[in-house]
C-alpha cells in the first residue's frame, strides 16, 4: 500500500492536439534526490549533457539494482515488455555514453 502512494504516473511526449495513438501512463516509484552526475574536476560548462528521463532511470533501477525479470519490470511500470526493453536500451545507451565519454548526466522529469 505504501508503494502505491509513492508511485508517480508520468505522461511521455503528450501534447494537446497531437494526432495518432494516445500516450500511455507509465508508473515510476523513484524520486531521486540527486539530478546531476558529472566527472570530477571538470566544470559543468565544459561538458556535454545527456538527459536521462525518470522512466529510464526507473527501468535501470528495476532491472539492474533490484534484479527483477523484464516481465516483472514491465508489469511494475504498467507497460509492455517490448516497450520496457526499448526504455531500458535507451537508458543503457545514455548511461554508457556518459561514463565512457566523460559527459554529464542530467535526470529529467518525464
């Protein structure tokens, strides 16, 4: 019950007047205290910034920190397994790029 009250429903890329398939709500339970990571000793103004959404951070947390199965993760986020895989792949690409190339990583809302 406590987890349900902490859950955050986010809408991704939803704008009024948008045509096509309606946006689905995805559930995230993470609320990060830290929203920026950067290499030590380099000024932020000298770095390129990569933006990581809350849903991408949640996908990384569920799969790699909690060690959940992808189907369980998809159910937890209220999305399909294939969509969860795309979110996770995007998050891994962004995080890997930031680490390997020394870029800053910014966590954004939605």
